C-alpha cells in the first residue's frame, strides 16, 4: 500500500524521483549491519571536534568533557550502545589531543582536565549500556 501511494505521488509530480532515491539510499544504508554504530560514532566524533574548536582557549574548557556526556547519552539512545561506547572513546581522544595542553599529544597536563576526561569515559560507557534501548531508535520499523 505504501508503494502504491509512493507511485501515485511520483506520477502526479508531487514527489521528485531524485528525492525518492535519496530516501531509499538512506534506508538502504541504515539497513546494513553496523551502519547505525558507524553513523553514531561518526556523529560523536564530529560533535567532539566542533566542541573542541568552540571551547578552545575558554576558561571553562576543563568542564567540556562532563557537559559532552549529554551528547553521548543522546547518541547511545539513537544509535545503540556500541555507538555510544565508540563515540565516548573517540571524543576522549579528540579532547585529549586538540582541547587540552599540550596540544597534539594524548598527554593531558591539567589534573582537572584529566580527571574530567576520566569521568566522561566512565559516565559515557555506563550510560551507553544502561540507557541504550535493545533496538536503537533509528533502526525501528
């Protein structure tokens, strides 16, 4: 029935055939095994880079990892626990390398920043396992 309505909309000119191909390609991608994990981990990675750029040089940058746990919780709710765990590790690597001194090195000089990174890792991984649904939100049909 859905395909009948889809065909009718294309025939009437209400739906662009390119739009239908884009929608079907996204559904095909999300149907692949591990695609949700990849998408969630990539979203966390990109959000961590953006956050590091925005917080660089600010007085509150040591608190960024603790605030970023909200992003990790949302990622695990939408994409599943694996995406949350991988996203947590990637975000910790990004913050350690590009947010805290010495820049470009995994070593973190500040005790407060190192402690907050540790808390982010523990909270992010725990949230990923505790709050992620059995079937991720974006994979439900």
